[in-house]
C-alpha cells in the first residue's frame, strides 16, 4: 500500500512536529503565526506512534529561530522542528526548555511590580518532576504552567 | 578586609550565603558592643516609604543617625511624585539614588525592591516589598537568636500562628535551614506553612515537625517564634475555637529549657498574654531593639569597608 503524507508537503518553511494534541491551536495563537499572511497547514489529533495523537503545524516561508523554539518548549516539550528548503529537511532539532523567559508572559501575580513599570517580565524556568514551573524574577513567586493564560 | 556586601543591594534572604549571614550577625554584635557614631559621617541615606510603617522606618532612621549619617526621605508614598503625578518607580529610583549614598525602601508591591536595585546607582536595602520579602526583619531575628543562644547551629525552633501569610516566618525558616536547625510548625490547617517552603525543606532533607498546639513541644525548644493570627481570616466561632491552641500563657512555660527565648516580630495582639512579659524567656522587646543594631550592621557593610572577614 502506498504511504500517503497526512499533511501536504511544503517547499520552504518550518514544520513543527510532535506537538501534544490540543496544543496546536494555542501555539498558532501565541506565536501569532497567522498574522504574517503565509500559508499555514495544521493537523490536529493526527495518529502518532509514541504519543497516540499529536498536532502538527506547517508554516510556509517562515523560519523559527532558537528563541522561538525555546518558547515553544513551554507548550510542547517534546516537539521537533524541521526546517525545509526545496521540499527537503535541511535541519531537524528538538526544542529545549529555556532557563529564562523574558518579556513573553505577564506575571500571574496581579500585585507584581512588573505590571506597572517600563520593564520586561522575567521568569526562571524550573523542572519539577514531569512539570515545568516558572519563578518570577521580581515578585519571587513560583507558578504552575497552567496559571499563565498564554499557555493555557 | 574581605567584605562581600560592600556596595551590594539587600533584597531577599535567598540571595545570601551562610557566610554573608554570619558576617551581618557578627557586625551587629560588634556595633552593639562598640557603637560607631561617626562611621557614616557626611553620608546621606534616603528613607523611602511608599507604604507606611512604624517600627521598620523608625529603626532604620535611628540606625542611620546612630552611625552619624543624615536621613532624607518620605514616610508615605501618597505625597510623592510617584503617588500624586504618576511617575514610575524606575524614574523615582534614578533620582533618589543620585541624591543619596544608599537608600532603604518599603513598597506595597512585590518585586519593587529588586526592580529598584536594577536602576539604582547606590545600594538599595529592602524594607519590605508587598507580601514578598522583609530581609532586615530576618537579619535582626538571626542576630537575636545568635545573641541569646551563642550559636545559630542545630537549634530547635518553633513557629506559631499564621505560617501561611507571614513573610517573616518564611524567610527566617530559609535562613535558619542553612544552619542545620530543626523546625516545629504549629498552625491551624488553614494557615499552614506554604508548600514551596515544605518542598525546599524536603529537597534539602531538613527535619521539621507539624503540631496542633504549643504545649505539645514547648519543653523541647530553644526558640519559640510567635506570630499574630489575623482574626479576619476566620469566622468568629472558628476563631474562638482555634485561638486557645495558638496563644502563649506564662503557665505553659513551667518545664521549658532554661535557654528558651520567645520572639515575636510585633505588633502582638493577644497571642502572647502579658504575664509572659515578666518571665526570663520573653525577648521580643529586646528583639525589636536589635532591629536598630542589625540595620546599623547592614548600612555599615554596604556603605563602608570597615567590617568584614579577616
């Protein structure tokens, strides 16, 4: 039987694979991937050997830089990023959780000074068992991933 | 002289090493025994209270004056450009640090002191940032414990009352855990020590015990640290029921160790009955006085190079 691609191949761009099912839409929204008017193909709840179900995102003519890839790790710690040129994968890498996340999320503590001042928010990323926690550099409070509205 | 705190900011207890905490305690002891009335001569220290405070502000300002420095500042942020004209804290800090050789600040928002330290050209001392940190309270507590016990090592220390919201209790537990102390946490379930402190103690294999009343453990202790249980956190019946387990009376101290000292960050309401005040174990008013020596020690260390490990 002939194997068929689940989502159509792209000529140039980035394929984000092994995204946990349910996270694909959040990633699109968070990175505002649709804002650049490039063609985006999204596969939701695709069959996957290791994960049973996964999401997959293909963004044409867009290359994910390392900083974006690290932020992506907060949504999808096991995602892989494939950079495509002329229908060929020219680079493939696993995302890795960053040690620090600056200027991306608002602090969930509404009394944190970072909300009122002309500064970037700043969090230290900590692994606790299977989970990721973020500690605010300013108010020193530690938050579960789920407390960040951007990640939820 | 090796003084690792010279020109450093004092923001949060977890920033300190054991050696630095010992240096502050030693310096406080030295200044208590031998006052240094000219150490900060010709220096200006700004006292910036964006939120009102009684003990902390008075003791800081006394500390500056006892070292011969001058104080400028404000006692209520509502009357500043920041409160009235909407200036950012960042801009206020840039200006204040250009007028003074160091400043201490209290602010109602968590993280304010850390932020200030990033924009200040002179040392910043945190006098309390919202519910986050109040490091100078912890340092005066450490000095008082050292003064009464002759050591910080391996003590049995109980904390009683509101362990959930009490920032003092959290920071002191973190600091004493560097010295191998054993902890006893005595609190109603609704005000128990927060998980993150318990997780830190577990991760570092530090011994702690949970109890429901003071009497269960009081005879074993070296330090009994009392805090206020805020009535407004409970309904009246619940409060009355719970109150009796977390109030210290003189008749509970009959069998205690001779070296026991009772501490309290003050103000107290009714969690220590006044008959305890005349026992040899009460030390909370001396503790408040030690606030001046501990703050003198901090000012001396961050503003001069006179003290330090040899």
